[in-house]
C-alpha cells in the first residue's frame, strides 16, 4: 500500500535508492582528485588527441615518461580508456581552449 504524506490524500513518491551507474560514480570521484601539474598537462593533451610522441616533444620529456604520467593520472581518476578521459576533460572545462 502506498504511503501518504501527513495531511495529504496524495501518495508519497517512492525514494530513488538505486545506486548511480559506475561511470557516474567514477566521474564523481574524479571531480575531487588532485592531479600533479604534469599529469594534468598530459591528460589535457591526450584529450585533445595529441599523440604520445608529440606530447613528449612539447613537454620536453620522453614518451615513456608521458605514458607513466598518463597511467598514474588515469588510475587516480578511475578512467579505463580515452573516451572516459574525454568525458572528464569536458566536465572539467579542459576542452574550451587547446593546451
């Protein structure tokens, strides 16, 4: 039987107790993470579609170091692929201006 609000003939709306989808939880976690300056530089460029070698050249580091920063940052943000990275970049406003 439906619950009624006190003093009302209308039934109370059921509470939404469903857990948010995994991606939503990941985005929520990612919004509070703290990337290092270099991790953010790498992630921004990856989100814009820059190849690893170009990022390495632009930042004056090796391609292996770029991969290291990418892996560390994606783990921090619980990102599994570049599509999820792009969603994070849009949510953080990183896509407004090219790095």
